[in-house]
């Protein structure tokens, strides 16, 4: 049996065309745990989001392929999902796709670990650039221990009373113009 990384690569190669044939993109494949407690996470996405029917279709389509995959031996729990609002960033492709998003990155430093939070402004094959309140950070992928996008929770900005009255006045004027 090969390393976990080799197994994940083989599984990704086997599943990508199947997932693509269902109109989805294979976002990530992870194999976590050891022995009978292993979990194989297959994450899929598409423009407009992924619904439960798509997850079910992927699960049914990939299960027989995984059963026949020689690099994936032993038992495991198959978990198929979408990346969600706060998605893990693990590959250069993930980082490139998250340009413009707010991210949180945990990285190794000489003094231990550090967390950088800000807007991901650039990403290439070697690392990424994050602009936060505390400045600009150039981060090498080799130093990253964990990274994800951050969904900013909170209510939408409230409309001022003045602009709400103006909008109501325009709507009234439009209705009057339509009946005249």
C-alpha cells in the first residue's frame, strides 16, 4: 500500500472524470484517520451550489469506482459534501479560486505559529498574498498549517430613512405614471 498522499492522488484521478460527467467539479479529496476509523472526504462544487440530489448522485456514482480502486484498501467511511461557505484552502488552485475573499491562515513561524486574516489578493504556485488590517503578508504554502475562507456574518446594512422615503416616492410616481 502506498502513502496516504499517493492514495489520495489515485482516488482524485479516478473520481475527477466521473464527477465532471455529473456536471460538477471535484474540489478536494481527503483521507483522514487510520484503520477502520478512516474517512474519505470527497468535496464537490458547481456554479449555483450543490444540492442534496447532486450529493446523492455523486455518492452513487463514485462508490463502485472506489470499491475497485486498488490503492484504497481496508475500510473507510465515505463522506461526500460541498465545500460550504467557509471552505478549506489546501492547494494552489484553491487559493487562486479564493482571490478577493477574506481568509484566515495559520502558519508556522520561527516563534511557533501565527494567524493571518485579511483579503487574499494574489496566489501562485509558491504562495499567496494577504492584505489585512495589520499590513500585507506574503505567505509560502510550505509554511501554512491550515487555511480557510471566512464568511462575514452579520445583518445587511440598514437603509437610511431618507433613502427609504425616496424609494417609496419613486415607486408611487411610477405607479401614477403607469395609470395615466
